[in-house]
């Protein structure tokens, strides 16, 4: 743990130096941005109502950097697709640069398309609470800002009820030792993020943030949920 914490601090210091040299977007809190191209197209138009195959359902979660939680949910049996994007803000078609300012109201989220015959929404939301820290307000580790808030954007009344019940059970059991601050809100719009964000970890496993921040989480998850992974 001490070694991992030391590496993480080195990464944060490195990104801070890049910022001072003008090599990063203007918001230092987007610590995962240093490796991204500087010419970024805007996010794609809201596709919340995009038709999905018969029998499939969707879930939308925000738990810090979307690269992290996308990588984990992609491994699960019953998951058909995971897209990184933005939800919860007032403006349409936000860019990543705008999100990084923390002023748009959007959160970095993933939208999961899944087969409920193979994995339930309760399974998904339970895993969501386990793979991030839902007690941290407007941050996850070194990623700080409202764009990194813990949030479930429910698609229907059933998802709302399930999420509220899971959250209440975890709070009653004092699972995290602190109050859970996860926001539970209706999904009003989902804007798919720029293409270079999609499946980022699997396409860039050796990138610094992926190696030192995401990889340990992925390996830990594989051990804990081996029976639920895609074969």
C-alpha cells in the first residue's frame, strides 16, 4: 500500500509539472488528461433514446474517472456494451475540456447495455458501490471536482427503488464506515464521450494512469468476481 501511494503521488506531481509547462488542459484536477490529444472533437449528440436490441436494458453510473469503471464493467458476463460519456449537466453536447472545468454540472459516467437474463440491475448497482468510494463527495482519490461525483442516473422507477434500497442497506450495515453521498437522479440526457475515451484502458494499458491507478483495481476485481467474468 505504501509503495502504491508513493507511485500515485509521483503521478500527481508529474501531471502538476506538465500543467505548469502548458502541456495539459486548464483544469489540473483532470489528472488522467495528460496523455490525450490536444485537438478534441466535441462529445456526440445525446443518445439516451438510442434503440437497443429487444430484451436488453441500460444502466448509467458515475464513479470518478470513467476509464476506471468502464474497464471493470466490460469484463462482466451479460454486458453487451459500455460507453463512456457525460450526464447531469445543463448544456448539450459538452466537450471533455468543458467537463474538466467542473462548471458544466455534468458527471463523467458510463452507460451500460446489458442482458437482464444474465445479470440483474441489482447486481450491477451492488458492484458499482463496491468498485469506488461512495463516501467521497465530488471526488475519487486524486480526481477532484463535481464531474467525478458518485451518482446513479436511473432509467425508470424500478432502478430508482433498487438503488435506494441497496444504498440504504449498505448505510445500515455501515459498510464504508462513513455516510454514503451517492446521488440518485433521473437520467435526462446521456452524451457519448469523444471516441478516444471509449475502451480507453484496454487500448492503452501501459499509459501511466492506466498502469498505476486502473490496473490494480482491475486485478483486484478479477480475483473477487472471477465467477462473474466473461469466459
